[in-house]
C-alpha cells in the first residue's frame, strides 16, 4: 500500500480519494477548512502545506482546477517541490495546458521525481463509481508505476504518449463533449419548439445513430431542468480556451469549438458560470425565447 498525498478534494477529487482509502492506501491532504467527515472516518489526515504533503508521501496526486493552480501547488511557496523526495511519483489529474505540463514534468524530473499527467473524463458520476476515463502522458516507467493507482479510480486507462499527451487528449475530449452537448441542446430545443413530446423524442433518439452518453445523461438534465454542477461551465470554458489557444499555435481553425465557447459565455452572462455544462441549452433557449418542455 502507498502513502499518497492527495491535493484537491473537490467535486471530483473527494470520491477519487475515497476509493484510494477504501483500497487500503494511506492518504494525507492539505488542510482547507473543515475536514470532510467521510474521508476522515476512512483515515485521511491533513497537514499544513503542499510541501508537508510531499514530505509525508511517496506518491502525490493533484486534482485542482487550472494550470496556475497546479503550478502553485507544485512550485509555489511551500510547494511540493520543496519537500519532494527522490523517486516520488507525481500524478497530475487536473485538466491543464499541455505545454505547461511538459515544463512541469521537466522540473519534477530535475528534482528527482517521476511525473505523470493523467486527466480524466466521466464527471462526478464517473468519479463516484470509479469509472473514469483516464488519459495518460508519461514515460513507460511512470505509466507502470501509476497504473495500479489509476485502476482504483478509473475504468478506461490509456497511455497516450509522452508528457503532455494526456492533456492533449483531454483537450480533444472537451471539444467533442462541448459540441455534442450543443448538438443535443439544439435537437431537443427544435423538437420542443415544434410541439413534440421532448421526453419521447429523446427516448427515440437513444435507440438510433444519435445515441450517446451525453444525450442520455445531459439530455435528461435539460428536460428535468437539473443544472446543479457535475462539471461547471466555467471549467469547460477554461478547457475550450486551451483548445482555442492551442489551435492558434497550430494554425488550425476550430469554428465549432469557438461557437460553443460563445454559448458558454452567454451562460456566464446569464449568471450561469457554475451551472452544469448541460446548461448550455439555456443560452440557446434565450435566443429562441423558448424553454424545453414548455
């Protein structure tokens, strides 16, 4: 069993850490207000800083919102690198910039550690059910070391390539997810405005070529009007920013991605930055002056 430092006990990180504790690993995290009672009961302990987490751990997992957050945890004041022991495995499961990931990996390797980027897809449900898709960028050795831990939290685990490749795959994933949510929104909105029973339309579509997990899960959210976040719009905006910035550097046009980003921005203007990303339908509803199900 490993001594694991887990930094980032949010919507996703909390159940992921719980699975590691259930598997018998020792976990320590950074003190951030009141300790989660469920994790505390399972044995999670807390220390004062990322540096102290590194000093107490042989594996460190980060699951924080954005590139600057990872940089601060790893290299900021009292950061992980200040307490990093030789041979420590650092697994970043956040969704951040691929180029920054490559630089972070270089700095961790120079300090004597092993770096793995392992962003995830599957949302809160995937985290709770240990069914995440995990996209890995690492050396062969890093992947072999990380795999037993990743298997505790995920179901589909793919070694994409070297450092940054996992993050590149995650950006591609977020493009596909955003555009599919938009497509489901437009289809259901069209059916509703035309007077069809939108619940029956969704049921029918689930049996045909349009079937998708997004139509299943997020289509239901749209119909039931349940937009409490599994994955927040502001975080998907961050990921699409990574896509569009990367595309600019590659001299690549991503018009659908740009349009989805504008719809997310419309949601933000409506006060919906913290809606679930299925809430993109609300931007389209505002344009149509029609709400699904009316």
